[in-house]
């Protein structure tokens, strides 16, 4: 890999939390936003002061995941943009300003500027952790965020399939290029728990992310099963991490492992 310039811009940005953790994936649809939201909720339930910045300007997920889909707007006071709190997490998302489904036609630099502003102009208060829900993929936009913002570490979300893992490797490479430590991999949609019989089946294979984490020398933070309830709870705006299920415990365990 060729040498990257240091990250001078990142130092200039006010850091609103003790830890800023990017949640990323090599491609869309692997459950990155679901995992980001549930990690945030799990840590908030555990007593931490948590914020979530939805950096996916073209496809914001926080409104749906946290049940705020009426585009209430973001109020600005002298202290800054007021985040919206849901399930104990302070949130900012472009989806609170723009109606769901309305296309965002901004160009790259504007998107970059919006994300930076969300980080610096929001009245986050005193945060222990800020979760950054990255846009999916490993293109210029993601690289710019990684270089521009003071990110302390990255959690990579992957499904067990080889293809998704290839993409996950790319995501890992991107953070390494920008000298951001990889905190670990979460394997999502790991195995399928049948809601009828309770049986387990490995639809996308199983354990691929764990093996890959070992090969790459990064931590394996845990696996989240493919479960219809995870999708319905996400769609209803009540993240699974709110409950007392094995899945809720898995999210808390992964979140704590990432912070270790
Ligand atoms: P991404 O952010 O990677 O694009 P999302 O978090 O938006 O992915 O998830 C894509 C879809 O898959 C959503 O409908 C979500 O509810 C669903 N989903 C994510 N993880 C799981 C899971 N473990 N079990 C069932 N459905 C899931």
C-alpha cells in the first residue's frame, strides 16, 4: 500500500466524545446500521452517555431504527444543533430534516461538509461514546470521512458470506490506510433461528467472519443471528438491544468488547 498523508484535518475538529467509533461495512445491506443502532442502545442502557451520528446522507437509517420518521427537523440554539434523544441515545441524521424517501442530490463535498457539521455543530454535551454510522462501501466518500474526522477506531460489520468478507477486507484496508485501529468484526445474519421451531440453520454459512478475523489478526466481537424479530423491531423503531433477549446480550457483549 502506498503511504498516506497524515491526518492534519482531523486534529482541527473538536472532538465531542471521549471515544468516536465508526461502524462500517464493505457493502450495503449487511446490517451495518442495525448493528450501529443496537451497539449505541446497548451502551446507553449500560449507563454510558452515547450519541449516534448518521453519516449515511444518501440513505439515512437512524429515523426508522429509532422510530422518528416524521422529519421533525433539527432545532438550533446558541449551544448548537440540538440532537434528538431516543432510547437514551442522542441522534443526528439528515433524515430528521429531509422527508423519508426524498432524494438527496448533493455532491460529495457538500455531503462531507454536512457530516463534519453534524459532528462539530451539534450540542452533544458530554459524551462517553459517539457512534458514527458510516455510509456503506469503501469509496472516496468513506475515505474522506475517515481522514477528516477524529475517529478512534472502527467496527466492521460483515455477513458470513465470502463476498461480504471480501468487502469487509476492503473496509479494514481503508481504515488501516488512514491509521484508524480496527476494534473488531461483528458477524451479522450469522445463523437463522427459525421462529416456528426454534431450530438453527446457517443460511449464509457460519463462522466465516470469526475465521477471517483470526487470519487478519483483528478481534472478533461476536455474532448476531438472522432473526425476523430483528427486522421487525428495527422497522418499528424499537431496537432489539432494548429487550432482554440473547440478541440484546450479544449486542452489549460486542459493544463492550469494542471498547476494551
Ligand atoms: P446496512 O446498513 O448494512 O445497509 P441495514 O442495517 O439497513 O443494513 O439492514 C438491512 C435490512 O436487514 C434491514 O431491513 C434490517 O432490518 C435487516 N436486518 C439487519 N440485520 C438483521 C438480522 N440480524 N436479522 C434480521 N434482519 C436483519
